[in-house]
């Protein structure tokens, strides 16, 4: 196993451990795109935009939802009428998804497995999808550029790639946005327990030290490192023949700071919509 594959597998196992230990409620509490109505509304608006664009070319879009979790994106596309395949490494999460999406079982396929392995298998089978969704996923994947490249191989002629809820590369953030993001995070984090352990991990990471056996270092892989490079993703997608739109917005776990950061346009999170240039 090469080094990149080892890193990818370590991160995948950390995610599976986090969700399969019954931490679903904790995950939802820390997932702003699920808990904040403002972000859910933004997500829904983008989903409808993507779905409508695809319906210009196909009657019933085929959607592949990677890292589907408890089914936020899966349900949104099913409600619009799409035939949707949901993939996640956590059987616990997929169990919640099946329950949540039970009314649309005829249009739903569920697959439990490592995302990179599933995408490669679908590519080998020459499967094609009209929309590939990565909702709160890319920051979990060490080699997200490589994954996006693999996804491009299973998109249809008029296919679209849609990501949502990934942290903007930290080095590209302004000082004010960094400060506001930190204040908002710590105002939420201080009430969540293990404060001393969290600070110790943060100090260690500030020295560039990460541990393979620390689930906190690997489950949210790029959140605790340097964010996700939105410009590198856009450049890669452009080279693959896509037109790429980056949608920045503010996101935090804190309910109090969410409207403040949005009003101040302290954008620290992004979504991407990429469409093949033939559209």
C-alpha cells in the first residue's frame, strides 16, 4: 500500500469509528449545514438550481451522493424526483438515511463502503451519473483532488459535480475572518467537554504534529490541518473540462455567531458547482 492510499484509508477508518460509536447526535450538533436554517436554505436553493439544469437534458436525473451520512442531500434530490444512490462508510448513518428516505425507496439505492473504492468500482463498471454530490465530504478526504478526478470519469455528458460545506483554505482567509471564525468556534466548543484535551491537540497540531491513531486528527482531516483548497479544486476541474463556480459563505457551529458572521460576510466555507462545458 502506497503512502497516499494509507493516509486515505486511515482517514476513512477514523470517520467510520466516529459515526459507528453512536456519535450521530454529536455529529449533527457540530454540523452547521444541518443545524442552521440559513445554511439549509442555501443548500436547498443550490440543489434546485442544479437539478433544474440537469432536467434540461434528462427526464429523471441519476444522482450519486458520496458521504451521504444521515441523508440531507439524498432526501433533497429524492424529493425532486431524482434516482439516487447514497454511499457512506458508516452503516449507522445509512440506517438513519434509510429510515429518513423510506418514502422514496423505489428511487433509492444504498451502498456501504469506502468512497474511493466505490467510485473506482463504479468507474470500472462504466456507470454514469448526471449529478455527483459531495456534501460535507471533501474535508474528510486526504486526496480530494484525486477523488474529484475519479468522479469526473463517471459523470454523464452533461454531468455536474456539486460540493457543499468545506472550509476555505485557511491561508487564503483574511485576518478578520480568521479571528471571527475562531471566536465563534471557541464560544461553541467551550461547552462541549474535553476542553483541556482539545487545547492540547490544537497546540500539537500548530506544530504540524498529527497522529494516525488519533480519530480527531483524521475524521475531520482538513478541518484540523489547512482547510480545503478551493482554487486548486477549481483549477483541476477546469483542466478536466468543467466550468466551475465557487460559492463562499460563513458557517460556524455557534447559533449566536452564525447570523453575525453572515452579516459581516466573513466567508470561511464554500460550495462548488461544476458543469461540463458542453452544457
